[in-house]
């Protein structure tokens, strides 16, 4: 009986020692290794920030796209044919340019200028890849230039017509070419 009691006590100790090891060591079900709760927590801690960041970026991109589309639809009235020109563009390489233009208050005018002058668009794209700060400054200068041009056009159109034109006399300066006595006196006065 003592032997049986000792054997049972040893078996219980072994089971108690094995129980914590089973909680720590991954078990397998059907040949697939199972992850421990600590492994799952660690994996969530590693993956969650990236997933949240990706989701936020997707939301920002969707918001930028919606805002840009609305601004371009509004600009179609001022720049007829703009939408057709914009549909020809490959936006996969233009995303930074679109985002920067979308941050300006005259986005439609800027995009109309860039579509009408592809050299300006190309210069901005190159600057965005090589010198982002210079690209931002160039975008602001383009925006300000467009605003100044529009203000000058508006001022020019609002200028009133001149009151009246001076009409010349039909007989002024008419001469048959012969000199009179008074013409000769003026010529030979001393």
C-alpha cells in the first residue's frame, strides 16, 4: 500500500509538473501546431499598429479622391473639356501631385493649367521625387500666379469703356500745295 501511495504521489507530481509545460508548449491538433495565448498576444501587438495605419491611410486616400473628384466636377464649368483631359491621365504616378493640388484652394484651375501645360506637370513630378519642399513651393507659386492672372482678367473686364473718342476735322491739314502771301511773309521775316 505504501508503494502504491508513493507511486500515485509521484504520478500526481509528474502530472502537476507536466501541466504547466503543456500550457507553455504548443500542442498539436491533427498535426498542426497550436499557438499559445502569449504567442497570439505578441502577434496581435505586432500586427495591429500596421493594420490600423493601413486602414487610416485608406480612409485618407478615399477622402482625398472624393474631394478631388468634387473639385474637378465644379471646375468643369470654368474649364470646359477638363474632365475629358483628366480622364486621359494615369493617376498611379500622379497621386502625390493630386494630393498636393487638392490641398490648394484653386485645385481645378491648377489641374487645368497642368493638363494644358504638361511640361509644368512633368517638372512638378520630378521635383516631388527629388525635392519635395521645392515642389510644394512651386505648387504655391503656380496657385498664386493663377490667382493673380484671374484677378487681372477680372479687373480688365470690369474697366469701363472710354467716354468718347476725339474726332478729327475733315478740313484740318488740307492744303493744295500753293503758298499764299501770308506764308511767304512768315517765311522771310527777319
